[in-house]
C-alpha cells in the first residue's frame, strides 16, 4: 500500500482515484469547499460548509469513496459528511461560512485601482449608507472582490453579532434551488435567503440564463430590499454585459452603487507583496518586492502565491532566498498563470450550462438545430481557447475533422453578421474565464 503519513495524504489519494473516473470539472465542482478530513476508527469524515454540496457528495460519491478506502485499507469504512460545528443556531447567530479570518478591511491593500470599492464596502459593513443597496462590485478574477465580501461579513457581524448573514456563489444558488425544489423543499430554500439580514452573492453572473432560478432570485431580491436588508453582489462584468440576465434583475442590480476593482498598479503590487509577507510572519526586502511587483502584474492571487512559495522555501531551508531563487519562483508563477488554460471539459460544461442542455446531449448524435448551434459554439471556443486541432476537436465530439471544420466556419460567418451572436460568445467566454 502507498505510504500515507497523514489523513490528508489519504484524502489526496482518494481524490486521485476519483479523477480516474471523473472529470476535473466534477472534482472541482463538488470537492472544492472540503476544508478538513479526519479518520476516527472506521469512519472517514469530510468537512464541507456548503449544505448543498454536502448533500450531493453523500448522494453521488459515498459508494465510490468507500470503495477507494476499502482498496487502501482492506476494510469497510463509513463516510460521514459534516458542515463543521453543529451549533444550535435557532436562537443565535448562524455558523459563519467563512474560514479566512485574514480577509478583513485591515488586511486589504488599498490603491488607486480599488479605493472606491473599498470605501463602498466599508460603508455597507458599517451601515453608513442605505443608498448602496445593492452594492455591486465587478472586475476580473483574482483582484480582491471576494476579499471585500469577506471583510464586509466580518465587520457586519462584529457590529451586529446576531445578524443572519448568508453567503452563496451564483452557480451554487442555481444548483441548490434545483436540488431543493425537486425534493419539494422550496419553502426551506426561500426561508434561508429571504430571512437574511445580509445576503452576499459571489459571481452572481452565473444566476443568468435559467428562467426559474432568475425568477426565484428576483423575488428574493425584492423581499430583502423591501425589508431594508443589505445585498452585496460580485461579478466579473457589469449587469449590462450579462446578455442572458432577466431585464428585471438587471435593473435591480443597478439600483444601488456599482463599483469596479481593476488590476493593481505597481505601487499597490509592492504594498500587497510586503503586506502578505508580514501576514505570514516574515519580511520581504525592497529589491525582492520590486522584482515580484514588476513581473507579476495582473492578479493579486498570483502575488499571494509567490509570497506563499517564498515562505515555504524559507521554512524548508531555514534561510533567506537568494535573488536567483526568488527570480525562479516568479518565473514559475508567471508560467503557471499562462498555462492555466481551461480544458475542453470546462468549456463544454459552460456551454451546456449556458444553453440549459446536458453535456451528454451536446456531445451526442442529436441533429436538432438548437443542439447543433450550441455544439458549434463549443467547438469554436475549444479551438480558440485551447488551440486544439480540428482532428482533436472532432474526436471530443465523436466526429471527424471535417465536421469540426464546418462548425468553426459556421460560427465565424455568423459572428461577422450577427451582433447578438457575438454577445453570446462573449458572455460564454467570460463564464469560462471565471472558472479559471
């Protein structure tokens, strides 16, 4: 049996075995919020704060995980999926969905690129302006939108300890709605969101495109707004750029204050690098901070990743890194950033979600005009995003390269004549990039 030094090693091995039969998209979708694992006698425990994903893990993956554990230990195990502390929240504040205590206003580095968003978020958290409802924060991935949502949550709950705060990602709202309504638990779903004092929705662009879920979100929004409850939304684009968003929702998203976060300038990047290092218990000298800030220019998460790599090196080697070693870390970070290209599976999943089809239908033999149109777009985006050949694209859809080539030509021709079609392609592309 493989040498396992900790229960975390067991979990990593379980995930690697699951990847043999599941796509990376499935792994990321259902297990990305697993925060802790434990092994108690013959019970394997997974901690996941997201109730919807806990239910889906139990229903879809219990047998597979137990089979992997049996292969590893030659014994039968029980899988237990829990949500953390089992507090009685009926008469107290709900269990926080946030694990990142370092994501506060104090640790947010303010610069020209984000100062308006920072000020607006702080005003909302302090209850200083009723006019910022909803607060809509938009910008590319990795620029600090989620940090601001965490900071709002922390400050809001510090000010109002018994406040009911609900956080959800846009795609999880959609999935949870479908799951609970199918189980006849729609009232439970509505109560969860419409009783909130503060509703935080990350990546709200994923709500667009499904009539029932948009309608549900519309009524949830109205209920909270009319009751004077605060709503905070983040997105990778403006409401006006969400082509499948219901007009009623688009109007409401624009009722309050819309602010953007942009890529940090050089001075802000230097400050971020130094700030992240101090948070992790060490100091980065000016020369090293300068080099990192000049070479990692677009993404705060990538800056944080470089700092984490430097910290790990210091802990392992008990010494300060040389200039050459820091340069190597930065080059590796930049290379990884450039290599993080969405896979064909991710692209097909997003096209399917956008049009409301099952992936199997998109990959299947259907010649329905609507299905063919969606399939053509998937092929076009795979070609443009991944650079795969028409032969490789054809194989993905169990077709020959001439079919793929014809699909690409059809999309290209339509892009030249139909502005709305161009907007659809852009919207799907933005959704795909949000998954990176």
